[in-house]
C-alpha cells in the first residue's frame, strides 16, 4: 500500500467546527454568571458594610428578584446554547455520513469501471503483499 494512502487512513477525522451562534449563547451565559457573582459579592459587602447606605438598601430590597432573573437568564442561555450546539453536531455527523456513503459509492463504481486502469484486473491488492 503506498505511503500516501497509509497516511490518509491513519489520520483522525476532522473535528467539528463549533457553531458561532452557540458560542455567542455560551458567552451570554458567562456574562450572566458574572453579573450573578457581582450581585452575590454585593450582598456580602452590604452584610459587612454600612447597611444604611442607599446602594445597600436598594440591593436588600431587590436582591431576591434580581438573583431570580439572573439565574433564569443563566439557565435559559445555557440550555439554548447546548441545544443549538447539539443540533449543529447532529447536522455535521449527518453530513459526514452522507460524505462517507458518497465516497463508498464512488469507490464501488470505480472498481467496476473498465476504464479504471489504476490496478490490473485479476489482482487482489490485499493479497499482493506489496
């Protein structure tokens, strides 16, 4: 078997290219997680700081709703990104199966083609030993 063919058989399949939209959704989830972290740190700061300050009073009044909105946003963006990424992966796998089927079909057609002179008739490349 020629060295070039051996190298092509030993190579791993190409890695799928991640969806740009899914990446955007994951980034939005990370931003929401960062805002959630800042909210939690702000609540901790108000517990040890001046509880009479306007910022602390506002945060104590709205912290429950603010955290609920942040958690909901994180969950929504994460699940949307995972669903979109899964759909992209399934499409790529389907396209790869179609490409493999086409390659197999063309190889079968080429083997039966009398004009294909790449290998002499009556020889088996697997048994030829070289």
